[in-house]
């Protein structure tokens, strides 16, 4: 549910927060390829990628979600 997702930018870093985000980050094994694929699909299907793009994210920008950081790649 995107009603509980918030995207904001601080010092050039895109922060994504909310109960749904906490849930998918907590359930993802970032060392496992299939789990990482699930995480990427969940971000797309939930509209989080679209929300980041609406905030102006560009390829190579940093995204932070509950202790996990990665570079945005379209």
C-alpha cells in the first residue's frame, strides 16, 4: 500500500520509508540473486520506482531504505 510510503531527498540521497518498505527490506536476502530479483519487482509493482522518478531521481543517485543503500539504475 503506497499510502504508507514516503520518499524524500536529503543531501542528494533519496530516502524511502514506510511500513511496506520496512517489510520488503526485512524479508529480502540481498546476498541471494532470486531474493534480490523479488525486491526489485516489489519496488516496481508497488509504485516506489515511479515515486522516486517523480522526485527527480537520476541513474547513479543513491537510494537509502532502512540501512540498505544502492545506486539507482533504470
